[in-house]
């Protein structure tokens, strides 16, 4: 098997794992929602429910970090495939994305915007708002 074929297989495996981390992030959100509902149903203090939400949010951040590391390797594999003229356009996905990625404060602003997008902030922000997280923070 030549190196281009092996790199293509590695790209596919990494891409599958990259998407798996996205599904894991969704499962964390669903688990968070379930845990919060169970906490509310059992009368658990709001402090502990809020703490659980924050733990889930951090856990999703950890999965996103793993996903980011996979993306770094995907970029390296794409570079090798492009150099070998063996990469079909579908295997330029991450390279094309990186070429349009902003830097510095624009990147930080992008992260903030992503964090408040409904698909990311849900269910974390609505749950925290519902639990009176703002009031809890004012007690600190």
C-alpha cells in the first residue's frame, strides 16, 4: 500500500473521530439537561445543580480540546496529501477552513460568538438562567 493510500485512510479515521467528538459534545449536553431535570425534580439545591452544569460545560470543553488536536493532525495529513497530489477536494476540508480563519482578537471574538450561539449555549445558558445563576454569582 502506498503512502498516499495510507494517508487517505488516516484522514478518514481522523475525520470520523473528529465527528465522534462532536456527537460526544451533544451527549454531554443531553446528560446535563437530564441531570438538571433530575436535580430539580428531587429538590437538589440550586448551587449543586449549577455546579453540575458548569462541570458538564467544562467536560464539553475538554472534548473540544481533543477535537482540536485531531484537527491539527488532519491539517498535517492534508498537507502531505496535497504535496503528493493525492488529495481529492473533500480532503482539503480543514486546510480550506484554516485559510479563512481569523487571528488574534478576531479569533477570541469568534470564540465568544460561538459560545453564545444557540447550538452551543443550549442547554447551558438557559439552565443557568433558569436556576438563578446570576443571583448565585452575586453571593460570591
